[in-house]
C-alpha cells in the first residue's frame, strides 16, 4: 500500500468536490517537463527541503524534494499523471513515469480545514504538468498564522537513485520550470 492509498475513498463526492467543476481554473502554462523532471508548482523562491520550516518535511520523512515560497496563488501540477488524492491544501499525483509527488501547501494548514483553498481537480483526474491543481488565499493563510510555502515531496524517493534540485536554491523560479531531477 502506497502513501496515498490511506487517503483514497470510494464514497460519494463531497459537496466541495461536486462544486469544483463550476469553478473556472486558470489556464495551463508552458512547462519544462520531461522524463524525471518535477516542475515548480508556483512562481517564487525555491528552497531545499532541509530549509522547510517543518521537521516532518525538512527531515524528508515524506520524501526528498523541495519547496517554493510563493509569489502567486495558483498551485500547478508539477508532473503529468493521475491525481491520487486531494485534501484541500494538498494533492498527490502519480506521474506517467512512476514518480509519486505530494504537493502540500503550507505548514499546519490542515488546521484550516479547506478554508482559503479552491480545488480544481479530484482523485482519479488526469492532469498535465502546469495545469492548475488548486488556488490558495495567501492572505487568509497568513492571517491564520500559518506559513504558505508550497512543498513538493517525491514520496517514493527510495525507488530512485537520486532526487536533486534542478535549479539553484534560494533563487527565483517560475511555475513550470524544472525544480527537481529524479534519476532511476
């Protein structure tokens, strides 16, 4: 059983999921996707996973990866593949080349119980890299006292020989630019 399997439900869609189709998602963007490439989900400042201000992520318990301090509110798919789980503030995607990616918005934002987030996808949906996954209200996150960094963790890191930054840490990165290089 994989990391995302514990979140999967076969129940009827929630009211939130039913309403997602009525929400107009922003357009998909140009991306630097390719085999073994995980793109930045937002525009902002790229940081190494060790710099994420949460010990679970910074110690890479949930997988190796990176994070971006966002300069925009739309969080995009970092890979093309199938959405395996959505949780308001997070989404899991299994890429076409077998990379399992968790995109998690913020530190302790689970406590917001979905407030300040608008989802554009549901489990089972097919996405392409650069496609909007969700939008966040950064002002609402800050007002609640939480940090809004967007974390990208390769949850099946052990299946690969390396997961490394594909761009300079602490530098500006555009959504859709190569952020991680995953090697078998």
